[in-house]
């Protein structure tokens, strides 16, 4: 054998062996990393966090009896009070009040309207006690219809990027729950299809949820107004009407989940009685499922409320959670951080 | 150097070299294959096929001005007459007539009903001329409501796997258009999100479209009945009601596409006036779009009809196609094969 050939052989052997070792060490490193990284760093160690981790491990483990195919790993989250705050009132109501103020100068005929006067004064108490849901519906119709869906979305986008919460002074879009954003990401990394199923308006949510939560536009389920299809200078547009097509609350949630997704979720997260039927629907899945509530127990870092709250009342669903053994996340003790 | 070491070196060298050659040859083979394979073998070479190939090439080429991000590559297809046949009547009507026959023995009170008598005789002419859309709606309500969505889907599944077409004798599920199945696959391989947007019932389609077209359940848009949420022995079910929630036809199509997908398609395929607004909607996309009609011109292999047909009338949309320069696929000359 010529020295050159031997050298070449040794050289190639060296590459091969080094490659094998490199391969091993990379693999070892990856294993170590995946063991070390906590996918839910804003959750305190405890039974809530553990039951989430255990659930995801079971349904994604091909060797486990609880294994669920990726296409059936549907997760649904309520929005207000579950993924972001909802006090002193739903943030979409804040948007409506902002729009009334913005539009008022163009509508002198609004001057004598008691409802609009309360709105302009940001008087939530009067709005709630004297005008109720009907009054709010009227304000929504005034401010959220008569324009194309694109124009409406741009209006919301301008607002969400600048508007601040009356109490915290934060941008509304900063008042999202960091532990829940981590959970969404963790589920997506485990091949879950993650959806929002909210009573809020679908066009309102599409303006910011993709950027803020990292969810695609077609994974947002919400209440819907009817549209009119119309051509303006030959170009088709969809004009939002002041007529309701669908209210995505209470038993509306399982209905719309079925119409749009067509599968029962294996994970559902809510925080109020409006989520009860969605949670029941998830809990009746033939696969192993995780059914959970966020309980607002932290009056210092966020708000503390449940059975008697006007907004986000949690009463019947809390009873049902106890009866069915659903996971009840205690915001105060389970979450290290609230906002990002 | 000991003989054993030399042997080991040679052995490892052999593996390394063989591996390199194997790698090269595999890579070469893949390149050749991808150049040779025709993604649309059932389409005859010609301008229709070429405009589809050109369109897909342009919107997927990152260097092209027409490039469209994968998340915006939305393609929508009508179903009846676009992906499968629709003569002598919509196949869902055949299902309804089958169900009337199946249920009649349990309903002696139907005996004196002229509408049901015509249905039992499969008398499409009388049904159409004497009872019209209202009569059909009544038959649909009788056969497609009052049961859970799961039960209904199972009924459809039993039918689609065994029921045969009155003229061709084929299974209905075999009367799908092979060129269109190839197109769906080709679009999916190019990272399009492919949806069906049909006037047919969503629960009817979900029973077979995933298997037959290879589309996921949440990529099917159709007409919807309302549901009632109900608990049976503590287990929640959705019961189909005889009330319409949404008719996904004409201007309903762009509306539902917006509500569910939230993006304007860049490709839309239809075959009748019921698809006109969906095609206009697609054609108004700011991105390059492909707007197309299947023209039923093949009375020998399928059916030939357009402006005067009762089912799948193509009149206004054909005028619009000429005016706007939409692609009109001529079934007879453009398709080598019709059915698989």
C-alpha cells in the first residue's frame, strides 16, 4: 500500500469517525436541551402545570393508549378573560366607545341621545344599568357596520396599536396573558391546531390576533354580522350590516366549532359561564381531553372575580368544574407572570 | 498497521464512498423524475393546461413579481359540476330521494302526500315543475334533520359507499373528475390551501370529501342548517334542525369564504352562475389570480349543457368569463379522461 493511499484512507476514516462522534454529541446535546427547556416558564411548578404537561405528553406519545393523531389535536381557547383581560369591561366595548367619540363630531343628531351621551362620558355604569345589552348592541351597530370588512379591520388595527387601558395605562394588546401565550406555542409545537373561539366579533379579532397570538386568520371563531355583497366601481366588496348572523357564546360555541372545524376539541380553555357548553363539548370527546378554566384570583396583579361579576361571570361553570374534575387554573398561585 | 485495522479502514472507506455515490445517484434520479413527471396527466396539452401550469409557477417562484406567500395561496372549488357530475340532478338530491324511500315504511301518513309520491317514483320532472325548490327543501328537511350530526354523517357514508348513479351505473363517488383531482393534488404540493365552497350541505360533504378528494374536514364550506345543543343522558349532542343557517350559493360564497377563511382566494374554479360572485371575488385579488370555469361540452363522456340547463346553468358567468378573460376549460377538448 502506498503511503499516499494510507494517508487518504486514514484521512477519510478520520472524517468518518469524527462525523460519527459529532453526530452522537449533537444528538446528546439535543436530548439534554429538550429536557432542560421549560415550555411553560411563566407557570409555577404545581399540579396545574403538571396536568397540562402530562396531557400533552400522553396524547402525543405514539406508544401511549391516549395517543391522538395530529389532525385530531384541536385546541380551542376563549379570548376575553382567558387570553387577555376583560376588566373593567370587554376591550371590544372600549373600541366601540372610542369609535363613538371619534365619529360624534360628524353626527350632530347624536347630541340628544342619552345612550350616546353615556358612551361619550365613558359611563359604563349607566350604560350597563340603564341600557344593558340592547344599548351596547345599538352602539356596536352604529360603529361597526356600513363599511367594508377591510376598512373595519384597518380601523381596529389603528386602535389596537395605540389605545391604552383606562386603569393600567398599558396598550390593550399588552394585556395578554403570558402563560397562555406560552401554552399556545407549546401546543403548536406539539402539532395541535389552536383556535380562538370567542364571543367577540370575528373581524375585530382578525385585526390583531394573528400578530399578537401567532394564530392564522382561519383559526379565529367569533360572533359574526351579516354582509352585503356589493360592487363599487366594478370592484366587489363585503359591506358589514347591522344585522347579526351568529352569536358565538354559550351553546353557540360548540355549534360554530362544529360548523367551522368539524371536529370535537381535545383541549378547551375558558373562564366564564359563556364557555360552559364549549367545555362540556370538549369533555365529551372520545379521546382523552383537557378541559380547563382560568380563575381570576389575583386582585393585585390583575383582577379577582367570579360568581358575582357583571363581566365574565364564573358561576355555573365553576360548579361544573368541581363536579367533572376540570382543571381550574388559579391565576394568583399558578402564574409567575401575568403580562409579557 | 495490523491487517485487521487495514480491513476495518477499507471497510469504512467502502461504506463512505458507496454512500457518497448512492447519495449522488439518488439526487440525480430525483431531479430527473421531477422534470419528467407531468402533474396533470389527464389534461391535454394546450392553452388551458398551460395557463394553470404557468400560474402555479409564477405565484410559487420567490424570484417572480407575482410571488404569493404560502399562507395566502387560497384555492376554492365549487363541487357539483366542478369536481363531480351533477346530472340528471345534484347527487345530494339522489341521497334525499333514497332516504325518503328508506324512511317511507315507517311513515304511513306519507301515503297521501303528492310530493312524497313523486319522490318515491323518482319523478324528477314532477318534482321540479310542480314542487320546485320549496318541495325539495321540504324533502331535505324531512330527511336531514332531527338527528345528531354524527348519525347523519354515518347515513351519508353508508349511501356514498354503495349508491349507484341511475344513468352510468357507477358509484356516485366514482363520478368525480380525474383532471380536477390531479389539480387539487398539484396545488397542495405547491403549498396551496385547497377548499371546497359548495351550495351542497356541509355535513353531507364531510361524510366523503376527505376520503375522495383528500381535503381536511375544516376545508369544506357548504350550506348549513341550524343545530340545537342538547344533552342526551348527560352527553352533549348537536341535533340538526329543519331551519337554514346559511345558503352557500351565489353571493353567499364570497361571504362564507370571508367568514371562515378570512382571505380572498387566488384561485377559484366553478361551473355555473351560482359561482359567479365567488369568481369575481377571486378575480379582484390584489395578487395575481386564476379564475376559471369548467364548461360541460362532452355529451358523450359526460353531459353537454350550459345556458338553458335546469341544473348547473351557465349563462351570466359565461358572458362574464368572456368579458374578463377568465379561463374556460372545455371538457371535451381539454380533458383526456373524465372519471378515474
